[in-house]
């Protein structure tokens, strides 16, 4: 799986900038001592085998030090407006506010905390409802990210859809004319669609 991540990032527009170097075992050990618990094995692998952040869903994973700093801040002073205690088993793997994707240290699942939802619902029920399992593991989260279109692919798809919408509108306009009206524009009775739009390389029958 982690080799797949490396291959997917190699020459891909998923990583806008050059990725930071992976971190070493010493930094992992120092961080675990600071935290007082072992980091999840999958997280350690991506940090030591792929890069210290800079890739992944959304704006990408932050560095280990950023994740650690946010976790310690959240357990020290709850990010919740009602000051409900942050679950110590949830380790954030992003630093975007007002929510957080987290690894459940007990199960390995990825849990999303919706900070906006939590701020709207006081009480234990509202706090519980602000947490949602979004993936069964970090590997599953990464696979879903790899399977999704990259920003470049999404942009290309949007451009194609805009082109097709414009062509449909234009075809409807010309098809509403009589052959005589099209002839007034120098178009043949048969094959006028190709005359107008053939150079675009689009299958007009599908529009």
C-alpha cells in the first residue's frame, strides 16, 4: 500500500510542492516519549517510508510535529466551545479548523470530528454526534484518496463538461433551423454537423 502511495505521488499533481523527507526512527521515539504512548504503526510507516506530511486527503497530512502539537493542545485545552473533554484516544492527523480527521488509537479507524456541529449542540449527545467514522483504517483512507480524481483530473473533467454543454446548446440552435436557413449560412443539407464541429473531435451523436 505504501509503495502505491509513493508511485502515485511520483510525477503527480497530487503533491503541488516537493515532499519533505521522511523522518527517522529517533524522531518517532522522541515523539512517542513526549506523548506517552506508541504511535499507530500505519502512521509511522507513511512518515518514515513516504514523507513527513505534505500529501494525502484535503490539503495533505501535516508534519508529525504539527500533529503532535495539535493533539497536546486539544487534550490540554479542549477545542470545543463548551469545553467538553477531548477523547485522548483520538490523534489528529490534520491541522485544519474547525474539524479534524483523527486516528482512533484503540481501533485504528479514522474518525472525523465536526467542530461546527459540536459548537451548535451542547450536552453529551451533541458531543457524541460530532464524531463520525469515515474510514476503517489509515490505509483505507489513503486508498480512497488515491482512487479519487486529482485536482488536475477534476479540472480537466470540468472543462470537458463545459465544452459539451456549450456544444449541446449550439447544436440545438442549429438543429432548430430548416435546411434552407442553414444553407443561407453556407452549410450543406447533409453533414452540416461535421462541417461545424467535426474539427473538435467530439462524438456528436452522444450529445
